[in-house]
């Protein structure tokens, strides 16, 4: 009530002094109630006397931008809401400066609290002044789509709510989203790289394949291929998943890119980290299947000469076992001269490691079948040794159902392709004889 009475007393003669005091309270006061009260008073002033406040909006927005990163949720919410009301009477340039500031905070700050503040502020802005932000959707929507894949569940939920409030069509902002993805993949921050990979997977599944295909080369050359090469970092498996999903989303992958991608994945299968190697083999199998489906009629695609020498030792288990001890996420119990009692934790770790090793071999068996070509000369060269690899694997892997399923699927794929060539050969022979 007191503040309402004070509002009635504000006029053109004292507005400058009122704003000066508000700026001081918003920026320097240590009392939470005082800061929230100052924000609420500013909101009411903008609603009741917008023309008086309008010349000072830019200063107020600048103060709110600097002070919105409070540890108190109530203060953050009050300041974010106040920024929304200020944007209703601010100039387009001032609103653009606010948005640019928030974009910079999100992309350049890895602290979860700062990213949450950006989400909360934008959510209040879009709720209070949606018509003022709509002209800036080309900047806003790519950020919101990117942030929907944040690793923090609370931040992700905030931006999901923001996405619903915006009600935008993804297809109109693909170019901006792609630029954010490429920037994220080139980031020196590992979490940002993995988040960009998740965004890329989401985008490839959300837009029509024809539209995504126009950006395929750009994503490959400027984003994925160069960032998959090199050292392994935590979460890099998600880049491999994104690569295979992108290939699935492009209806026509050129032979040049198919060769580049399969060569890269084959090389990644030799890395020592077991978790990463398993995903590399899974992605290799997925991409091989997609490429073979694309080139299902002559001239066929064939890289079995490159893939099989790398994958077969992994599947058979005859490869060097250095990967068992060099994985950065897998630990082994140190060996000493003094016998030590095996703890439950040690047994659980050993079981986890054995399961992972089996998973790597299973993925390798799957990759063999997926990479099996339709080229007859290659089939003749490798048929016997591949069949022997798979049948001996069925015996070697014992009663592991997932291994048997993978082997049977690969055998089925090989027989199917052999049958395809036999049918082709028969048709050709019959046609020749008739002629």
C-alpha cells in the first residue's frame, strides 16, 4: 500500500531522483526483500507511468543485467520479470543488447548457475514481452534449441518450457542452429562439444531429410570429421553417435563422403578406450548399413578390404589386450606380492569390465555383417574366412544371447547378399541366353 501511494507521487519533476534511488537499491542493497521490492516497484512504475520511465529504461536494463546473477531464486525471478517489463517499453536496440548479453553468458560460461539465470530471464522476457522479442527470433531460437540439450536436467527443463512459449518452427531457423552446433563442436570445452553433438542428433531427427541434406557437407567438414579425429575426451562417444545419425538423415550420401566417414570410423575402432571403441564399432555398423542401403543397386559400394582387417581381430579376441589396462574410465586392481582379499567392489568392477569387453566383441561381429558388400569379387575373397569367424564366434562366446543374436544377424546379412548376387547372376545369364 505504501509503495502504491508513492507511485502516485512520481511525476516528471522527481522521476530522475526516483530512478537514481531505484538503481542504487537494485544494484547495491544487501537485503533480499529490499531488492525484490525495488524490482516490483520498477515494474509497477513501468505499467502505470511508462512515458516517464522510458528515457531511463536503458540504464535500468544495464543495472538488472549486472545484478540478475543473484544466488537467491526469488531475486533472480524478480529481476528477470522486471527486465521483461522494461523490454516492453525499451527501444529495439536496447532489447537486442540484452539478448546479445544473455547469449554470450550462456555460450561462454560453463557454470550451471549462470546458464540457469539465462534460461529464467529469457522465460520471463518471452512471457512478459513476446511481441518485442519476436523480431529477434533468428538469434533467440537457435540458442533455445541448443540449450534444450543441456546436460543439467533443471536447465534443460527451463529451456524446454521456453521453447514451448516461443512456439517456433525449427525449419525456419536451421541455419542458425547449424552455426551454433559447429561453434559448439569447435569449443575447447568437452561438455560443450558433447552438447553440440546431442543438438545435432536432435536436429537431424526433427527436420525433413531433404532440408538437413543441404547442410550435410558443412556439418561434416566444419564440425564432426575434424573433431572426431585426435585425442579421446569424456563423452566423445556422443560425437560418433551424431555422425551415424547424420548419415541416416541424409538420403543420398556421396561416395566421397561415405569413404571419408568409414575410413575415420575404422580408425576410431583401433582406439584403446573400451567404451569409446564399442561406440565406434556400433557407429561403423550403422553407417555401413545405411551406405549399403543407399547403394543397393550397381555400382555397389565396397570398403570391406579396409574394414575387415581392423574389425576381425577385435571380434575374434585375438587382438592385443592393451586396451584392458589403458581405458581412462576403467580401473583394475593393482598386483602386489602380498595376497589381498577380493572385495565386493573389486568383483563388481571386474564384472563390469568383462561385460564391456564382451560388448566390444559383440559390436565387432555386428560390424562384420553390416559391412559385408554386394560386390561379387570381394565376396569370393572373404566368404570362407568370414563364415569361419562367425561360426567359431558362436561357439567361443558360449551362451551369451546378445553375442549369438549379433552373429546370427551377420550371417543372415551375408547369406542375403550372396543370394542377391546369385539372383543377379541368374537373371543376367537368362537374359543373355534368351538374346
